[in-house]
């Protein structure tokens, strides 16, 4: 009356959660948010963030920031990973055309906003900066916090015009050695 009974255990793999903190970054291909013991090995896709270089993942099973994290098949347990970043340093180069100014030569995405100091040049008046992001000469250039990319700026000038007026009664033999002479009754003006 009683025969053998075969009992077969049926197992369903337990799913585990993976959480990510990208700290302002994004990934072009999303990373898995769950896995189980049967999930084939996979490597996390690293995020990108404008103005930063990815410095690695920290989190479950990692002793330090790690650029490549692989979760091997057979792994178990909930996991959590945080992206770490370093700021990119961008250069600012200047062509001052014989002028002088003291401006920063580099910045990062977190550098507070700053405005370039306009240069000075003896005998000339500064007429503006040309260069990165400018369509025409600009008297004021501000690099806002959050900006990215290397930058180049060139100073432009206009030569100053000086007038020297001589009273021809006092200086009857005055001559212009350079520039333009303009004479009116009793005076001679030299522009140079």
C-alpha cells in the first residue's frame, strides 16, 4: 500500500539589491539594481560627470576607491556603491600684448566665480578681451563657478593720442618730428 515517495526540492534564487550613489554623475548604460547567486559575473559601468574625473567606486567589499568593480557569479548579499571624483584643472592662457595683469592661470568647476583683471599698457588704452566664448571684444570677462574647459584670452588696445600745443609766439622755430601738425593763428598743435 505504501510506496516510495520522491520529493524534489525546488529552489528559487534569492534576489539581492544593489544601490548606487553617483554623487552628481550619470552612466550611459544603467547598472543592475538587483542580482542573485545565478547572475553571470558583471562589471559596473563607470559614471561620468562634467568637470570631474571618476576616481573609483567605494562600498561593499572594497577597501579603497576602485576603478573596476566586478560582481562574480555566486555572490550574495545586498550591496551599495558610491562614485568618487576628482576635479579637473583647466588652464587659462593670456596674450597680453605687452600689457600687464595678474589673473589666474587655472580653475576648476568648483572655483568661485571671478572676473579677469583688465591689463594696463603704457601709452595705450585697454579696449577689451577677445577669446573663449566671446563674439567681440569685451571689457569684462567673468568665469562663473561651474564653468569647464581650457580658455584663451587676448588683450586688445588702442594707442593713446596726446596733444601738445605750442604758442608760436614763444616757439617760432618749433617743428614736428613725428605725427601730424595742425596750425591755427598763433598756435601749433602736434598730435602723436
